[in-house]
C-alpha cells in the first residue's frame, strides 16, 4: 500500500494515538519499516519512539544519524531518553551524547551512572518540591508562575532545607483546601521513599503493594533527586510478572521482536543444558538394559512415569516461583509451603497412581506390573513436589533467580528418579525374570 | 508470641502500613490468624481487609457474622466491597447485603450485575464530573465546597448535559491555570473511554498502552457511570501477566494461599489429561517393540529425543503465548512469527543434532546410530517449533485461552513424534536387524 500512495497512508495514520502508531510500526515487516517511517515522517515524533518495543527501537535508532537521535533524546523525558540510549553500543552512545545540549547530556550521563534496571535509570528529574513553610495559596501561585515546571504531575513533595522529603501532598487535597492552610497541615508525613539504587523489580513491588501513583527517589544522603510515576512502573510490573513463564521455559527474553540470532543463542544454551541432564536419565536407563531386554513393555511404560513426574514438578515449580516473585513466600512460611505441596503431591500422586495402576493391570493382564507402575508413579510425583518447591527455595537462598535455572534441575530429578524407581522396582520386585 | 502477650504484639504491629499488616496476616499459619486478629482488633480496619489475598480474605470473611461484614463493606470503596463479597456463596452474600445501608447495597448490587472480571466490577462510583461551562476558578470553588466528593482523584471529567464525557483535565493543568480560563480551553478532548462490560484484561492493556492514571467508564448509551484508577489496575496487570506461567504448567490459580482441595482438583485434571496423551506416546513405542528388543540402546536414547523436543516446544510456546497476551501477535503478523520460529528451530535443531550425533557416534562406536538420532532430533525440534507457535495461534483463533491447554497438545506432539521419528528411522534405516 504505502509504496504507491504516501498521502493515503498519511491520512490513515494521522488520527492515531502515538502508542497505536508504534504498534503499527511493530506489526509491519522489518524491511518495510523505513518506508513507513518515511511516508509518515512528521508523525514519527518522540512519543512514537518512546512507545516502541525495545528491539524495534534499537534497530531503528541504529540506522539514524547521531544528531537526529540526539534531537529525539533532547525532547524526551530523561527516563525515556535513557531507555533509548542505554542499549546502544558505547561508540554510538558517545556520538549521540556529544551532539546533545550540555544540560540534557549531564542528566542522561548521571542516569547512566546508576546500575542497569535501578530506580536511578527509571526516575524522571522533573518534579515539584516546595518548602513546608508555604500555604496552599502560595503553592497554587508558585505553580501558576513557574512555566518551566513539568506539565503533568500527581503529587507535590514537601522538602526540608536540606532538600530531604518530609511529606507529600496529592493534588486533589491541595485543590480541596482553602488558600490559607499551611502545607504542613495538609501533607501526609508517611511516604514510601525509593532509594536511587533500588532494583526496578523491587520498585514495582512497592508501587503495587502501597498502591502508589508517584514516589520520591532519594540519594544515599536522603536528598530528593527524582520521582517515579506509576505509568513508568506498569510496563515493568507486566514484564517482571510475564518473564517467569519465559524464564521457566528457558526462552530468555522471549520477545517476538528479538533478532533471530539472539533468540537462538538465548534458547540453545538451555537446550544444551537439558541435553546434559537428559544424558543422566539415559545413563539411569542403561543400568537396566537387561531388565528392559527381558520385558520390552517396560520401555513402553517408563516415559509415562517420568513425564507425569515432570508435569507435577513443573506445576509446583510455577506456583513456588510466582510466590517468591510476589514476596508471598519468605523463610518464615517456607516450611508451611513445603508441607502444603507435600499434601497436594500425595493427593495428586494417589489419584494418578490408582488410575495408571488399574489401567496397566487390565490392559497388560499383569497386576504385578500395575502395582509396580502405581508405586513408581506415587513415588515420583511426591519427589516431583519436593523438587518443585525445594529447588527454587534453595536457589533463592543462594541469591540466584529461581525462575532461570530451576526447570533444568526439576526435570533432571523427575526424569532420572522416574526411570530409576520404575525400572528399579520392576527389577527388585521379581516382576522380570 | 501473641498467645502470651497481646499488648506486645499490638505495639509491634501498630506502626505498620495496612498492606504490611495484611502481609503479616498471610504469613502466619491459618489457625493462628483468628488469634492475631483478636490481639490487634482495632488495627484490623477495612484497609487491611482490602489488602488481603483473596483466599485468605474469603476464609476470614466466612467466619465473621453478616453484620460485621456489612459494616466493613459499607466503609470500603465500592470496588473493594465488591471484591470482598463476590466470592461469598449466594446465601451469605444475601445476608450481608440485607444488613447494609440501602444506598451502599444498591451500589454493590449494581456492580454485581455486571459480568465477573468486567470493568463494571472494578470501577469506583466516586468521581468528579463537571459541565464544560465552568471556569478553572469555578471548579476550584466547587471542589472546596463539596465535602462529599472523593478525597483522592487524579482527573476531573467534563461532561455534556446528557452526562456523556467530552473531555478530561488532569489536576496539574487545573492548578497551573489562571482562575478565569474556561475548562473547555484546558481539557483534553481525546480520552480513552472504558465500556462498562469490557474485560479486565483488556482494561489493563489499555492502561498500559496509553499510560493512563484514571479513565472514565461509560454505559452502553455513552453516559459516565464510574471511573477506574491505575492503582486498581496494577494488581490485574501483574496477575494477568503472571498467570501465564501457572496456566502453561497446568497449576490453575496457583496461589500459595489456595486451599489444598482446590489446588488438588485444579492440578490433577491436567495430570490426567497428560496421562492420556502420554498413553498415546506409549502406544507409539509399543509399535516398535521388536526394534527395541533387537537393540535395547534405543530405549536408552529415545527419551532424549522426546525430551529435547518438549523443551524446544515449551520455549516457543511461552514466547507465543506472551506475545498473544500482549496483543503483539495478531493475524497480520502471524505468518512472520511462524517463519521466525522456524528459523530459530532450524538453528537450535542443527546445533543440538550435531552435538548428540557426534556424542552418540563416539560413545556407542556406531556412526549409523549417531546419524539416526541426529536426524530424529533435528526433525523433532522443527516439529516442536511448529507446534509451539501453531497450536496457541489456532486456540486463539477458536477463542480459547492459548495459555490454558496448549501445553498438553504441544507435549503430546513432541513426545509422540519424537518416539515415532527416532524409532521409525532406526527401523527403516536398517540400523537394527
């Protein structure tokens, strides 16, 4: 369409919200994006850039000359400009920073000096802070007179002479009070302060827990240096909550806009890790080659025991990882969670063992084989439940992210133990030979 | 501790934020909760109730007499009261509603008349709406005079005489404008309206996409009937994003506070579904019993092919389900996503096939066996990639939630095809016999 008729495209795109233009941009094929960008050039404003998916933006920004990127960065809020620049390689980053106004450059360089994914990277340096000596009327006059203040803010921070936050006023309280009331009578003294080096995941949890709209960011000496607003936190909440499914499956970042090479290297390392643990399960089977040779039906049934154990383990794992991520599971109730998962494993194991035991007894006409598979299934599902809760708890205790590597260990356990218990019981019970 | 010394407990709990008291409540054992509640009775206010986990609250509310629950419901905002009452069984719900003030009861009954998980359940009926004829000064005076207005709000909605929203003013714009400016010069005309029957997941996506702080809820004739604020949306964003990991694993609701019986019935149905699909894989193996009897090493190696395929399929599945949930994947770019996953599958399959092929050739001293397992691995990983993207896309097209049942189908495919291709190739290649 757009190859032929630039004006028509422009007309269609013009009434859209920047977030929708960004979506459209992501939906078209990578090689059509520059054409689309050209046909709607003056609609491709900074708001659209800010809304783009990280991967799509990175590809686009890399193709633009440094001075154009610097122009965009100058117009964006500090947090959005940082998001755009932090993924560039060092040379490009330096080239863009060199093209920027000294003041903007300083703000971005200072943001980049904080650790990746910390509050310092997310915060905006534009906020309203006033001394507690002001009245409501003074504040309203101050806001009307100072044109350089941010246009959208939700809270006014009250600071002491050292610029340390001592209270906060949401705008609706200010609007509803008579002009002569002093701010120290209106402000709320308890507030959630965000240390500048706090991890973004922790910031997101605080916003969720205390239902915050905005919060003050303080440096190590307690001075107010920025604010974080909830609209910058919602996509982090969504990312952090959604990444567990991706991490548990070993799919890395798992964004459909991630370049194929990155997706390959992110995923193949987990496949290779699983290959190694699968070799362990193979070695277990190899120990019982004589048993299998004597009764090939065991080879037919053994994947059921291992597979169901894997399923039960993954269920427990998903619940445990989610509870850990939400801070619902802490050392103080870990023991209760373990007991709970054991009870569920006994119920699940019992149910599945009865079904498979009866089915195998009937189909193979061999109650002994039915008994062996039922006992193995019960045992493996209980082992799976234990592994599914203890492995992530142990990784968390070791300060590793339980979502990242738990799956490999749980699958290793349920596969190896499934084969070991089933083939071991079959051998020992005298079923074979 | 609290058994002995109520005062000491009270002292410790008193300075905490209601959200922290709610957390404490969840952390102690279920049978200790009533004791804790008694020892901090007057701190157990409605804010704490509102912050409690759904399951914990349901258990607590069920033990309280209807008039106490009615008292809590009367003090809570409509949306929190609805959240508390919607999970009660019908008799309890009716008993509580009968004890409430007529006005509160009407508000809750009207909220309960909307579908579960819709905007009508989430919205608050307290909001500020004014006609466009007001000036900034009129509005400030109106807010100062009307004591019954909500204390915290972020936006004022401008409505026409039919009470239909025509614009919106965030409070910071109002505070920064001189008193004589008419609202129709300040207000933003484009706004995101939420239809009252919209699903909460869709509401959450809109808030995320357009970075909303609050939004007007309208009925079918376009009249303003409520508002939704972002603090009520963040926990939905987090739940909806986090539930994919739980649903993919077949763990149902997966909350660690869910009663054991519910967790059991939620999980065991997926284990039974997997049992049925595992039987299919077993039937595939049974077809090759003679081949296995002739070469038991095949039984040792076959779980590796099936397992790695399962892993690769789960990776693709997690990425696809996430992209569908975020509206990143639509019919217009589905074909691109399929091609992308095929490319990744070819790269992953190639890498893993080379490793396993060489390893098996060396360890078993049988290059033919190495070639067969490499070919089977390559084929199964490509099949896994296809299943991982096509199955969730098909379920989505059929209006089923792809996160719920995709896993079963993908695992069924990768297991059965893994065994079929590996044992089939081993038979046909003349490796055996």
